C-alpha cells in the first residue's frame, strides 16, 4: 500500500526531531537548516540560543528562479553562505531537516560550502 503524503511528512518530522536532539546552533556556530517543498527549497541560519534566524534564502528569490531544482538548491546554499559571511559567520552546523543527504539537500550543502561556510 503506498504511503500517504501525511505519513511521509510525519516520518520526516520524526527523523528531524531525532536529529535536533543532537544538533544545537550557537552564536559562534549557528545551525544551517534546510527545508524542501515539492517546488522550492529554503535555507535558514539559526542561533538556537537566542531563537533568532540570522540569515534566510530561498529559491523564490531572483537568481535561483528558472533553473532545475538541484541547480536552484545549489544557488540558494551559495546565497545563504554569502549573506552569512557578510555577518561574519564562517562555521555552521548542518541540519538536513530529516531528509536524506541526497539530491537537493546535498546540492544546498555543496553550495553553502562553495560560498565559504565550513561544516
């Protein structure tokens, strides 16, 4: 029997909670979070100590539009890294959000690394 969209989402959220027990972003090393929808990808850099989003980027923004999804993800990761470096952030903790480290998630991570972030 095929899994419903609700069941798939619930399994991903459960994996994400498990991952988040181990990961914590600090002011010195914030958390780079990736969220993937069916059409877009979103990247945030978060300081969990203060509960603030420091940097955000998504495929809805200008330069990432009109490309293949993997290319969009790579450019969104690079854009987030450039914005983070402008704030003096060079090291982050990568939070894959319960998704497999594959495809668009891996491309976003590679883009962030290419943009100068270390993780």
